[in-house]
């Protein structure tokens, strides 16, 4: 199993590097052609621009209107726009590629779509971007996987688990018995479905994001913020009077100190979803940036020795990223459970 995993990671690093090589080669050809044209126009010997590490990394971790798996292998996605001037427009993202970023009255500048004749006009973008497509894909995968697990539980009732049920049952049991139940307490069963959904949603998107050409969904701060806000809403809609009492009238605090405590407690209330948001976003995005930076060294030095070293380091980093994928899903679920548990537990102040 370990050998297969190492082989897969090695091939993944190689395929990502090969994809970058093709992209960089095409970029250099385009840059050389543009540079030559500029030199002829100005009559100077202007040289082509070198490899830009920053733009390469940002291109691969940010969202886009098409899903590019490798250079030249791109899945066009639906672009859905609405503007007051032109109404509703639906077309394929391939139109922007064919028109060098322009199609009809619209221009796509670094994945920000605006009107060509009025860049300040409001354009509402409801497009199915790479991250949205990845979100739909992960949702479908989760439904299929856990439908199979549920059928396995019914079919193998009282028997040893088989197939995918045997793979996921220890994980489900661990999350239930070691995370949710101790953190939330006797009422944990009401929140267990949400916690399991949260854990496996984050985990599967963390793992899918490590495959070549995949979307960086959990490295998108809008996604992590949404997950944190769901937990925030559950905490404050299910909170009991003891929770609110400790925020607005902590026991044993003099009346003249209450305004200061209110400020501190309210800051703490909003710091919880902020910590959930930033922790997941920063760890996943940081891991991708480090791995992409190592791969980018190949094109900076253009050396076989560097390439071999990057292959070895990249494989090791991919192993670390798999570990981080599990850890971040675990931590997000654990902290969410603790926040909910602190809001619904009964306090006994003396």
C-alpha cells in the first residue's frame, strides 16, 4: 500500500512538473514572439521576460472560469452573467479563450469580468467556475460514498463490515467517540450528522486538491468562511441562557467592569469563526504554495540535478500534505464541536 502511495505521489509530482513545463514553454514562445515584435517596433534588442514564479503560483491556486488540467487540456465551464446594460448572458468560457479574453461586450481580465466599454459598470457573475465545479463534484462523491456506506450498514447488520464500509467505519467511529461526544456532551447525537458532514467534506476536498489540475477549494477563503459561519450560526441559535449569561453578565464580575468584559466577550465571539476560517485557508493554501515553489525552481535553474531534487522533495511534501489534509479536517471538526459544546452545556457555578 505504501509503495503504491509513493508511486502515485511521484507520478503526481512528475505530471504537475510536466504540465508546468508545457505551460512555461508556451509562455516563453509567446513572450519571445511578443518581445521580437516589440524589438522590431522600437528598434532595440529587448530580451524576453524570464520565468515568473509568482504569476505561475497564483494562476494555479486561484479560481478561474475554465478548468485547466494541464496545458492545452482545459474543460470549458458555463459563464453566467447579468448586467443592467445587456441583461442575462450565458455562454461557454471557451469563448474568452478564443477571443483573447474578450467576448461580445465582456472582457475577462485576470478572471474578473467587466464590460469593455465601461469597466465601472456592475456585472453580476453567477458562473460555474473551477471551484464551483469542484464543489459540485465533491458533493456528488460524498453522496455516492455514504449512500454505499449506509447500504453496507443495512446489508451487513450484525456482521463484519465489508468494502468501503470497513474503510470508513473506523473513521466515523473515531470522530463520534473521540471528537464529537466528549466535546458536545450528552446531546451530541443531534449534531453528529453535521460534524461528520463537515469532517468528510473538508477531508475529501483537501485530498482532491492535491491531485494534478485540481481546484484549490479549501484554500479559498470564501469556502472556509462559509463553513465557519455555519458553525457560528449553529452555536448562537442553539446556545442556552448560561452561554449568553457568561457573555453579558459573567458571574463574580463587578458591575463597573461589565462594559470592558462585554467588549472582550464580543471580540471572542467573532474570533472563533475567524480562527476556523483562517486556519484552514492558510494551511491548505500555504502547503500548495510551498509545493508549487519547489516545482517552479526547475524552470528557474533549468538544471537536471535541481529537477531530481525537486522530485524527491515534492514527493515528501505530498506525503506531508496528505497528513495535513487529515489534520485540518480533524481540527476544524474538533473546534466546531467544542464551540457548540460550550454553548449548550449546563454550568454549575458556586
